[in-house]
């Protein structure tokens, strides 16, 4: 069997973290077996589906690097196929025309609720042997209903949740085509999975109730059933379903906040699956290790601190030129001045270990690309009369010393010894004078990057 998986989002909003995790697992399972990963856009909800939402899904998949092998397929472009299958089911007797109005169906359900029964369609127009159907009303456009089995059960072994059984009497004769002929969700999904020869369906556990209906439709079509796996919801830190109140839930908010795709992929991979105690791994390792046996049936909890920790790991490991390309637009928005300043990739190499996001990285690097504006009170506190002579000596020595980190560090020791000071007494005012702030990476490394002329000029300004 060739493994064929699919990711089939509805374009009624952004690509959220739960959807991205589903896509990742489906992609990884196909990659693990050398199979095919299919992208399908389920856009039949015309009132809620938008081109912007479609693009948001495509952008999210591209950012994550989850490339599809087939598609994207759009259900709205497959209407002729759905109508063809509806006709064949009507001819085969596995579907039938129903002329009940929505008001009549709701009245049926109200009667059943009043009698303490499960509300459902009562089968008025369901053809059965020996049954006389009502006369067809004039001017009424019928819906098409699936003739669901009345007896027996639907059982499948869910690859995440284990065996699940639902009695057919719990299922309605669901509508598979509306009065205008447009097909409904469960029908389209079933036909698509059949036509696309899907072997494994991984999706959120909010779809568990759809699965028996889709299984019965597929059986009526004589189709081979895929294996189903329903992934538990992702919860926020408070144990509630992840939502906007927990922060960014749209995948495309994360690159805006400065996260790397490899960090997000690594994090999502562990949000419902494990490989021993491994926390950090590449996508090559993930696809090699990934299996369905280690998917967890319990809800996963989103932990932004862990995601930030992973992002810090990947930032430290990333190529400096790549990071510079990501940080530069952020710096430009903040008014960074690059003329005569150190190369951004070199600055990145110095500061990246301390940052969790690209935005933090740009914020830290900004000290090299703006004019320093030290706080007057801090400057008065640290630039004392006892320190000024040492700074003057330091500035004079700067003119002749070889300009590298080691030579600058050695020069510091000489100046401190000559003036009887300790390192913080000269480092603090130097940081304020040269960068405008007290917190920086190692002062000798910072001064090396600024360059001799800039350092001497800025110190001279305050002496």
C-alpha cells in the first residue's frame, strides 16, 4: 500500500496551531513511508470561505515548509463530480429525494424532544419496501438524503483513541445535497477521500462524530476505508481550549513575532507525539522517527515558554546571514542607521545567544544602529570625577592599540591598574557613552565592532 495522507482545511479563517499540527503529522507520515501528501481546500461554505483565508493557509504551509505533493484541490472546482456521485447514489437506492421543508423537519425534532427521544429526521420520504410515500408537493425543490443503515453499528479502530463504536440508530439520514444541488460537507469529504485514494486520515477529535457518517457513505459507494486518527485538542495554560485570549493562535502571527519555522515545527511535533525523551530534533529525524503508535490520546497544553526556549536554540544554531536578513526589516522599521555601522551579520553573531526571537534579536542589535542617548541621571551616577581621568587615558590608548577584542581587553587591565579602579567603574560609563545603555554584551567585543574612530569620538564628547 502506498501511503496517501491529506490536510483538508476549511478557508473560514487563519491556519491555527491545531491545524498546523494536523498538517505536520499528515505530512510526516507520508514522508516516513515515501508516500503522497495532498493539500485540499474544503471551500464549500460560501458564506464564510474567503480568498484571504485560502491565502493565509497557503502562506502558513509555505512558512512551515510543509510542501504538498498533489493539490491544492478546491472542492468548489469539483461540483460536477459530486453531482455525478449523487445521481449514481439515487439510481443505486443509497440516497433519496426528500421534500420536507426545514420547518417540517424542525417540527419533527420538537415532537421527538417532547417525547424524550433523540431529535432527528423521521424518514418521511425514505423509500422502503411496501411503503407508500407522500404525494410530491408542487414547486418544492427537494434535498437529497443519504439512506443510512437503520440497524447495526459503525466500528473503527482509531489510531489515536482506539476502538470506537457508534450505533447506526444514532445517525440521521443526513442531507448530502441541498435544494440548489450543492453538496454538503460530509458527502464531499467522503467522495474526495475516495477519489484521492486517501489511506490515512489524521484530524482533530472534533471530527469524531463525522467519521461514522463518512464511513457509511464510503461503504455505500463501495470504497475502501482509510484509517482514521483523531487528535486531541490543544489547550491553553489554563486548561481551556486554545483561543485568542492565550496569545497568537494564527500560525502567521509567529513569524511576525520573530519565531523560526524550525522551532515551531519542533514544538508542534512534541505537542501530542514523543520519541523517548528527545526534545530537540530536525525534521529529517522527525520524519524518520514518526509513527502513529506514539500519538497521545490526551490533550496537549500549549506552553509559550517552551516554544521561546526552542526558538532560542534554533536562533543560536542559525546562519548569521540568514538571521540578519530576518532582523533587518525589523531594524529598518525602528529607524536603524546602517551607514558606517558594523555589518549586521557580525553584530548578530555577538548578540544572538541572548535572544528568544528575531524581534528581540533586532532590539538588542539596535544599539549599533542608533545614536546613543544616555540617561542624564545614569550618566551623572557613573561618569564621576574619579573615573574621568581613567577614561581620558583609555581614549588616548585607543589611538594606538591594535583594534581587536583581545587587545582591547588587555588595554582595560592596564588602564584599571594605572588608576586603581575596578572593571565596572570604567565599563558602566563606557557602555552609556558608546551605546546609550547599561546592559550590553561584553564591552570589549562591543567596542571592537563599533570601531576605533566611533569609540574615540563618543568618549571625547563627554570628556
